[in-house]
C-alpha cells in the first residue's frame, strides 16, 4: 500500500461522524430522558397509559381522567380519585417504562400536583417498590418496599408537593405506588419521579451513562429529532418544536409516531412527553461538543403519504384530504425562521427571549438546518424551493441540508437532486439501509460523485443482517466490519462527503421497534455495539486532511477483502491509516508512507476484531467486541504490520 503523504487531498470535514437521534425505540422517554413516571400528566388519552388502579382496592369508588379546572390550559387533564372506604390500597401504580430503574442510595425527587375535593383526604402515600415474583403491576401488597414517604397538608387548591426518595436496593423493574389517606375526592397531576444524578446534575437533565457514550464518540454534529418523527404519519402528529420548550409541566404529550406503527413490534404505550425538547437538544449538542442540526418538517408527512401534504399557500386551498384550517407551507417556514431566532437570537427578540428565559443567555450557535426528512420527488421540490428561499433571505449564512429520500441504489442523488444542485444546495442527505455485503460492495459509492456542488450528508445508514425492518437484524460483527469497510469510501472522498451518521442511535432492549441500533440500554445499563465502536474509531481518528492510498498493481479499494483509507492529523502530526481486513486470514501489509518528512519511533494500533462474524455485544457482555490498543516500533517509511483476521485497524503513525 502506498499512502501519498506528499500528495494531500481535501480537508476532512470536522463535522464527519456525527449522531442521528430519533425518538424511536424509547430513545427519549424511557431512555435519554430519565423521567421514571410514564404518562405523568394524564394527557395522552382516557386509557391511563402507564397507570393501573390497585386491584381489590375496595376503597376506590371511582377514578377518571378529568379536565374540571385544570392546572393550566396546556396541561388540562388530571386524575380524579374518589375513595369510599379508607384503606391502605386506595390508589394507583405507575409501571414506568418497562419498569423503573433505580439505584440503591441514589436520590430521586418525587413531585406531584394535588388538590383536595370534598371529603377528608389529607395525605398521599408514595411508595417505590420492587414488584413481588409474578405480581402484575396492579397487585397490592405483593411488592418489596424500596422507599416510602408521605405528603400531607393537601388543600382545595392545586399545589406542588415534593419529597426525595432514596431506594434501599437497586432495581431495574421498580414501580411507584400512590395511595391516599381518608375518604372523599382528590385530584392528582404531573406525578414525577426524577433522578438527581443527571448529566450536569441538571433538574431536567439527561441520563448520564447514555450521554457519556455519545460524548466519548466526539461527534461532529447531533441531528434531531428524527427521522420520520419530524413528519408524523399524518401532519397532525408531526413534531412541532414550539410545543416542546418552556415549562416542562406544560408541554403537551403526544402519541409517538412509532406507537403500534411498526409491523413487527407493538409498543401501544409509546408517547412523547417532550421533556426532552428542542432546548434540551441544543443543550445536549453543546454538552457533547456536537454541532446542532435540527431537521424540520417541509409540509409533508413521513414518506409523503400523498394525502398529507401541506398546501403551498392559502390561495391554493386545502388539499383533497385536508381540513379547511390545515396549516399551509407558510406555517412550516415560519416555524423554521422562529427556530433560528430561538437558537441564535438576542434577548430582545421574541424567540431569543424564550431561550434566555430557559436559562441560556448565550446563543446556541446554530449554523445549519435540515429541510425535510427523507423526502424526494416533485412534491418535495415545490415545497423546498420557497422554504429554502425564505430561510436564506432572512439568514443568508444558515447552511441548508436538503433531502434525497431513501435509496440503497445510489441513483436518487442524480435523479432527485438535479434541481437541488441547480439551486446551489449545500448538503444533500442520503439514506440507505442494506445488507452487510452491499456495504462492502459499495465502498466506491462516492468515487464518481461530482466534486463540485452540494456536499453529501450520509444522514442514515446501517447494515441490516436479515432485511430492512426485520426484527431479527443483529448488531453483528459482520454488519459492523462491513460498515467500517464502506466508511473507508467516505473518508477517501473527503472532497464530497462532509457528514455521516449511523441510524438509529438508541434502543431500549424491552421496547424497540427497529433493528439494528447503535446503542442499546435497559433501565440501568447501556452498551455500545460493535457498530458504535466502528463509528467511534472513525470519529476519534478523523484527522484533518485526506491522504490518497494506492494499492499495488492498481488494485481497487476492497479487492481481496482489503479496504483502506488514510488521513493526516495536523493537530498531532500523525498519519492515520484505516485498514479493514474482511478475510478470515491474518494479513501482513506494508504501508509505504510516500514522501513522509518526519517519522516518530512508536506507532499505535487500535484494533477491533473477531473471527466470529456473528459476534455481538450485549448488556451482560458489553465489551465482547471493543477496540484494543497496542504499540509497535517504526523504523522506516515502509511500515509493516500484520492485520488480524476479520479486523478493523487504525494505525496512528507519528510524523
Ligand atoms: O431510522 C429509522 C427510520 O428510517 C427513520 O425514521 C426514517 O427517516 C428512515 O426511513
């Protein structure tokens, strides 16, 4: 192999290797957002998702979701309990998100709004318990108490009560029991159990182990909030960022677009509380050093279900299936302009003031937004054009990411993006989910893309071991090493590819809709898959300038199952070579650093390898596949190294 150190290529985009976040697989509620109470404000519907009346509670005469004099107009439903006979089990249990993960000795703030009605109910008992063996969530008395408290002095007005609970033992499947003392009526709302141990110890902070995994990747950007979540199955359940900021208790929840949606898995209790909203996404981007990239709805539902297109203007009237008062494209454009003001505007601007009021006086330094997720075709283009023009007219510096739809075939870029190219689009977002073999065979995908015009954002990609959407897909070593092979092609085309993100990012082991995913978690633990480590190895070794790599006798990248790319890293002076050996044999390589001027003596090899292509990581074996570091001596510009069978290796050779 010859690495042409003396013929440096394009600068490597410092946004390379970012994160794609979507609220799918319980990624937000039940995942990154650590609220433990499901449906805390009783807004989802009348079915009391997450709550169960305690079975056999003879004292509980009646209960219902009510909206009689609510806390606020935004949060206008609450739970009204009527108790006839006082008893220890007059109350409700909240099941959490497939249970509640609590740690021994850690502190959890329980808070609730309560209002006493007619009768003598004066106190509320709060019990955190581990359900007994075989006990359903509503079984009384079958639990083992982990922490308990009583809230007293309920009055006839809504008032917030709170207490800190410290569990006596760790449990991944705890539940919360609320019972009342006395008889009569009581109203309850916004019941929250929130860990004090959050990222940055923030009151509405995020789950620290998950944030740490993201930060460790040193991601170039964070794309949010999706995915199809941006668009909704219908425009009615699209993501509306304005509904996700301000007081957490007043954010109106919504049934998640992935609820019951996915053909293989049912999660009929999936909703979005928006406790993790746009302010928190910006804050997370800042915390992990990633550039924020919000993706906005372009007036189209997911995969442009044709009846769900916002009319271009009021003058054109509602579309056939739409209501007369449905929003026109102007609403979507205004949302984008307001978002930019929310992120970057001064305290004197209406939306900037809202950011400041939430505790972030400095701008979030938003530099780019995405217009539409995975959209294509004429319907997209006719909406994209006025949208992009309006944003550029007001914010000429704002960089725009436009969409190319889903395609493993590589043809959409040409077919659907000719217009975008004509309009000087800056980034084009391509999505592809395909087999591991496809990834290895398409390491040259970008070799013939134009070097001028829009840069590529590989916004969603992942190898699917069985089929797209199959619940049997695995985060196997075969998938991960094939992605590593493909990514040599991203790196080699640094003049064309500016951003890339694996998708999806997070999944709860007991509540997922999609496979595979980069990071899996339960209520207490989390692990990075082999795919995560591939992403991390690229992101933490991305370097600053692409260096061309030539194979002997003009062999193509990927020939004989060997894939390579290289970069120079100006900060350290290192030459960084990525090598994927997909063959089952160990493979000696000679890396000739052509024209190198300076050479250190000790190089580093970071290796991710397994002979077993089916190997995976898991909660119990989180490091089954993990990078290992070794050093080796370098004595000449012709560096020799033996690649392990089925391995991805990063060589850092000091210059
Ligand atoms: O990543 C899962 C889904 O795949 C995303 O929501 C969508 O953009 C794509 O089709």
